[in-house]
C-alpha cells in the first residue's frame, strides 16, 4: 500500500535503499593510495599515482556499461563480439579533478570532457563556482571526477550542474571520501553511485580529510 515512497522525515525508504558507496578493494589500489598519502611523495610521482588509482576507479565505475553485439572477421573466421554501446562523458571538477581525466582518454574509445570550476573558500570551506562548460549529456553515462569528497559541497554543486544540463545516468568518482561528504551526497543525490579509493575517518576543523592526503590540487601541481 505504501509502495517504496514511505517517508521518514526527509528520508524516504526509496532514498534509504539507494545509498550506493563502492570502496575500491584491489590491493594495487591500497598500495597506490598509501604512496599518495605519504607527504614525501613529490608532484611527478603524485601525478603518476593519481593516474593509476583513477584507472582502477574508472574500470570499477564502468563495469555495467551497456554493450552491443558486433560481427567481425578475425584472420581465421567470422565471429560475434561486443562493443560499447554509447560514448561516455567525464566531468572534471577543477582543478584537482584534472588529475583523474587522462586514464579515461587513454582507455575508452569515445570520451568527451566537461569542466566545472569550483573553489572552496579557505575560511568557510564553501565552494564557489567560477566556470562551467559541459558537452551534451542526454543519453550518456556521465562520470564526475574529483579526488577529494570532503564536505561534499563541491560534488553536490557539480552534480546539480550536470543534472541541469540533462545528465541522468551519473556516477561520482573520488580517490578519498569522508563520511560527511558521503552523507551529504546520499542526502542530496541519493541515486548517484559513489566509487571511492578509500573512505577515511573524518574531517578536521578546517574541513580537510583525516588521515587524508592534504590538499590534492597543491600536491598535484606543486603549488
Ligand atoms: C578541493 C577538492 C575538491 C574540494 C572538496 O578543491 O579538489 O574539489 O576541495 O571539498 P568539499 O567536498 O568540501 O567541497 P579546492 O576547492 O581546494 O580547489 P582546487 O581543486 O582548485 O585545489
Ligand atoms: N580538498 C583537499 O584537497 N583535501 C582535503 O582534505 C579536503 C578538500
């Protein structure tokens, strides 16, 4: 009688049932993350490690991509295989999200890239939008990438922009998530799966993730 929309205050049973957080469980992911966290890791290695863990996350986040049958000729005979059914769009939250884009270009056949520029205020930790350029999103798998899900404010704003541009099949990828960021995402965008390299303990008073890895953008670009 109540179906799936039985309500508990803000939460509905439907939203409660859709709280997809996937934490990477590959041992290579843990290895790479440990070196990313290490404060002695220099920007060149940091960028290489970001590439590696983003590739692992990209593969996890695209396991369920649709494919279609394709008949081809091998040098031996005719056979039927499968190819990806539709292109993907990666939306990078500037600036640190740029460190997660290249593995998509290198691995997937047809990728377009959008950008959402957001910067947290140093005092309030509230993100301010300074740029947004998104390709057509309707009918595409949209993968929003940002290495750090801290308060969740940046991810929520970026996904708001993606939805406003017609994106519906949305996935969010981050390298480190905080419980606070995951909770905000699940409150505001409960249908968006989150793929994280790790779920860390908490935020500190300045809204940085603990144990975390510091300021990702600064470490990526040596600033
Ligand atoms: C960092 C990070 C995320 C954001 C996460 O960006 O790359 O975008 O903070 O924090 P939140 O979940 O609390 O919103 P920052 O604002 O430092 O900008 P940058 O990428 O240009 O360094
Ligand atoms: N942004 C970062 O780069 N690191 C954090 O820990 C939080 C936000």
